[in-house]
C-alpha cells in the first residue's frame, strides 16, 4: 500500500460523515434561509467551516472539501448539496484506490516475470 493513499471502509466514520453531510445540506437548503440572512450570513460561513473541520476529522484531509466550502460562499450555489457530494466523491475515490491496490496484490508473480522478458 502506498503511503499517500488513505482507504476508507464503509464503517461508522463514513456513515457518520455522510449523515452529517446530508443533515448539513438539508439545514442550509431548507432551514437556514427561513431564519438566517442567506449566503451573506456569518452563521452560515461558520457552519460551513465547522462542517469542513468535522468531515476532515472523520475522513482525513481531501481536496473535495475545499471546493465545497468555497462554493458555499457563492450566492445560489449554496442550494446544491455540496457536502454530501464531497463525501460521496471521497468514498468513491478511496474505493477505486483500494480496488487498484487489491488488483496489484492479486497479480501473479509469474505473470510479472513473463512481462519483463
């Protein structure tokens, strides 16, 4: 396994991250606009900063979280469930990396030698 790759199993951390992301998106799309000023609200920005920190704690640092945070600052874009999409993309990428690593492990050493010849 490479030192840079972090694989995420579909365990409690991923489930918690996905549930929190869905709840955060639902709050920001359905509830916050009723009580808070919208995209210009510092409460919304602090909430996004907190979500980024929590998701980074649960899943580790991933570049998908940065565009989600920045895009939430743009009026109108905050209506897209970006936190949920970011968590789903992190899981998808980690699953692809794990499959690639497993494929390399299962490769027959005899096939490797025949390729070199």
